[in-house]
C-alpha cells in the first residue's frame, strides 16, 4: 500500500474503519464482487470507486501496472466536486 493511501486510511473515522477494511479485503480477493458496486467514473480516465457501506465509498486511482491507489474515502460528493 502506498504512503498516500495509508494517509487517507488514517483519516477514516474509527466507527467506519471495519467497513472500509472489509471492502478493501473483498476488493483484493475479488474486484468484481457485486457487494462492492465497483464503478468507473465517466469522463475520468483513472477514477473508480467501491462501496464500503451504504453511504461510504472508497475512491481509487489506477496507477497502471495493475495497481490502485486510495485517493479518498467519503460519500458521492467527492466525485461530483472533481468533475
């Protein structure tokens, strides 16, 4: 895990940490697990998201070489702000 990803994870509220960790484990095991609701953002070359829980999304940037970096953990507003 990159240092930038670790910094983003440190900012996660402790009450949300189990959901985030579980989603990341699922993603590592099976990126297309339907519970994650993996999606690519249209108009964004390398931005994707997976679902940690009903309100919480984990935003990932494709760094190439089959690696993803966590860029943000939050609600859908993040994707709207960066468009």
